C-alpha cells in the first residue's frame, strides 16, 4: 500500500486513504455488530422501515436482563420477510358489512343465507384489488415491542412455562396467525372473544386446565361456511374475534389467536391433500408437555386428539405444521430455481407426521430420469381428479428416500416440471404394517369386474353396519304378532342398492323392515314390488315414531338416497307399509344410509385403468335390474377409476381384490 501511494499524486493518495478507511470501518462495524447474520440480512430488505426495526433491537440491547427478549426480537425480524399484510378496499368493505351482519343476525340459517348474499354482492371483485406488503416494510417498533412484552408475560403462565425458548417462539411469540392486517389483536380478543369464552365457565371451577380451555374454544358458537370461504383472504383481527361463521382456515386463525391470548401453546397443523378424498385441511392442536399434539377444530363433536385421527373418510398422507420461522430444510428454502408444486411451496412448513402417526421411510426407484436438471422427486395422492404432491425427497441415481410417510395409503411417485406433476413410476401402497407393494398392471391377464359404487364408503360404512341383523317381514295383523320373515341381512351390506327376492306364497296386508335390537334402524330407501309388476307398491307408511323431522319414517320411501330414516334411543326400530289390500311381495330393494355414490338406474358410467395415464374400458348405463356394472376383459392388477358422466364429482381410485372394490 505504501509503495502504491508513493507513486500517486497527493489528491489521489488522500482519496484512496479515505476509501480504505471507509472499507475498514464497515468491516469493523459488521464484525462488531451484535445482531445475527440473518437479522442484518433482514434489515437490508426492510427499506425505510429499517429505522423501526433497529429501535426494537436497540430497546432490548440496553439491559442485559433483556437478552432473551432481544433474541426473540431477532427471531421475529429475521423471519419477517416471508410474512405479509394485505391491502384491499373491496375486502375491507366486505368485512365492514360482515361485522354488521354478525352484530344483527342471531339465527344461523338466516346468517348463512345473508352471508351467501354478501358473497354474491361482491362476487369475484373480493380479491380484485388485493395487494400484499411485507411486514418488514410496515411493522412499527411500538407494535413489535408490545407484542414481545405480552408474549413473555404469557410464557410465565402455568399453561406455557414448560415451553423451551424455541417452542415459545413458535407458539406464543408470533404477532399474527396468517396474513391478516397488523392490528392489536389481543385487544380485539379481550373485548369480544374471551368474554364469551369466560361466560361458559362453570361457576364452581377454581382452576381451568389448558385442555378444558381448548374444549371451550372448539365449542365456540359457530356455523359452517360454504367452500368459497376457503378461497378468500384472511379476516382481520376484529372479524376473527366476533366471527360465528367461517371456513376451516378462518376458524383456525380464530382459535390460534384465542389460545395465544390465553398463553396456551396451540399449533396450526395441516395436510395439503387428503389421501382418501378431495381437498386438504387445516386444524389446531394443543401442544402438551410431552410434545404430543391433541388435534381439534371449532365445532368438533369429538374429544381433543380425535379431529383427524378418527374421521373415517379422511386420512392425511402427510401432516405439516405452519410455523412462523422459515424452515431451513423446507423445499422452498433449498429449491434454488427449480419449479416446485404449490402444495409444498411454503418456507414455513414443518413435517410433523410422526407426531400423529407411526410412520415409515420409503425408498423409491423411478422409471426414467427427471426432466432437465431437477434435483427433487415427489409422492402424490389422488384428489378425485388429479395427482397432488404431498411429500418430497432429493434424487440420487434415479432413487429418492421419502421420510415419515403415513400408512394405509396409495402413493404415486413422480416429478414436477413446468407447473405439472409427471408420474414416473408405478403407484404403490403402504399397508398397515409399513410394507410396500406396487400396483403392477398385467395386460396379459384379464378378469371380469362387478362394480357397485364410484366412491369410497368411509362416511356411510357405519350406516351399513347398522343394517346387519335386520329382517324383512310380512304380516296380516297390525301388531305383527303373526309376522313371517322374508329374509335377514346376515352381514354388513355395502353402501349400494340391494335386491332381495321372496318366494313366500300368499298375500299380506303389512310389510316392515325391523332393525336388530338396540340399533338406530338407519335406512335410506325401501322399494317393494308385486309378482310380475314393475310398479313400486305404495301404502300408508307405518313404523317407529320419530320426533325429528329430518329423520322421519317417510324418508325410507321418498326415492331420495340422501335422506334417511333413523331412530335413537328405542329398543325396537322398524319402518314399513300398510297396503289397501293384501299384496304378494316378490321383490324388495333396499339401500343403506347413503351418499348417492352407488350405481343408479339410467346414469352413464365409464371405467378407466391406470397405465401411465387413464385408459378407458368403455361406458355403461346403470340398470335397476342389478344396480351393478359388469365389465369383462379388464386387465388384472391395475389401479381403477369409475366416473359418472351424469352427475356428481366424488370419484375414488380403487384396486380390485377378491371380487371387491378396495378404495384408496
């Protein structure tokens, strides 16, 4: 440096000395800066709002006793760049009208109707002027300091004092639940939600456990919103504090903020896509001292910990936790420039499947190389229409090792490129023991298939079980003291129409279906036919009296598969017909409590099998002669899909084993 300066003019020497001094000073400032590298990077992104963020850092740097609060402030700031608030005059106007509606309408049926009218009024314009602004560029020092102080007060409470600092940062410290506008949400919940919660405390209770409080939160007065609600932006804090009707997303935000206000560690967990039906789902979970989550959702009729684990038609292939912090090993953080699926694109998602289920790791070999220079592979599940990626892993020599996979699920391996999922290996099933078996198509061997449904029967399986042990009877006396059994349902029927033929001679005045003792008697449809006639018999509907109109005995004869006769708390349950004059019954058609996904008379169906794409095996029209579809020359060992072209959107993939459809 000396030799270089010696050969330069005086002005040049002075200029270079100044530049060197600035450089050295900058290096010393960086090396001596008390903030973490991540915090300094966040400050650089904050623009003019850097002043506000530095106020917070300096505020907690003055007293050594605030060292943990300083660490908390850095946690928030260094993760703030992926959190946003929205601006929208249209959405704000909608919420103002929504507030008026909540304040003035107490009847839920009317509330739902008026809420739908409100959606229709604003229509597609609800998100037309929606813009998002990074918290880094808008958050104030006072707001952040106040939030940190309140969170630390909560940490000392009995519900949370067992939390580690890392857990405290995720469950109590965050100042928002989603992407709602920044606001004093604690004040809103203190004035609106919490008084309603406390009003339901039993008077004799001296202490309230976290479990009890979560049970109160999930029984908060509510109404279910139509699916449009899940597509809308997040509600602001005020609406969340008074909301009585919303989507799963809105209720999760409500419960998250309510729990956080009370100092209860509650997470927001989700699955990007159910393995057994359409859509994904999100819910809350109380984090216990042992770390195990107890799932719940507002409006639950089940116990804590049963929100997803024991719902028969919903199985999550993966469970993720929405975190405030960026997860360094999340796909979004290590993707580079690679195109990745929207379902796995959040940097704030942590895999917690093993906290809910006994999981297994799976090694998958792919049939061909990934497109371009892709470094990641995926496992997808079927959403009734397409394959949705739910898990990812790094590729290595045409293989990928997927961790923490749930069991009893069918997965499709593949890649993701140009915004599309590309199947790249045979689908496989992880059974209940964790064993993996591939669904291998065999085009050389054919089979015949008899199909009774197009969709899994998880939600209606209990109705089918109710009918096992039920009997069909004829009588000529009104009290059935002379009853003759036509047939008995010996085992659980499937959720489709069933035909029972009778060879009993003679004519009878009365007919009934009598359920097995102590059952609910659930049945959707009953049809009776005389010998040689195609016209359904009619008569006076008789049976066990039902005081609930929605489940009246008339439902069994109304021709609607979606209405049921049900009777609770009765030793004997039955439903039947009294004819004008005695009839000779030749045929009975019955349908267990149903979802109308069974084969219907006159509706057009098409069967497909999977061979790197869906291949049609032809169309058939359902018939009341059998209420079944019969396909011949079907390739063995494949994955199948039955589509109804007449109506409905619920369709599920299935395998065919031992003459039966097995749903996935």
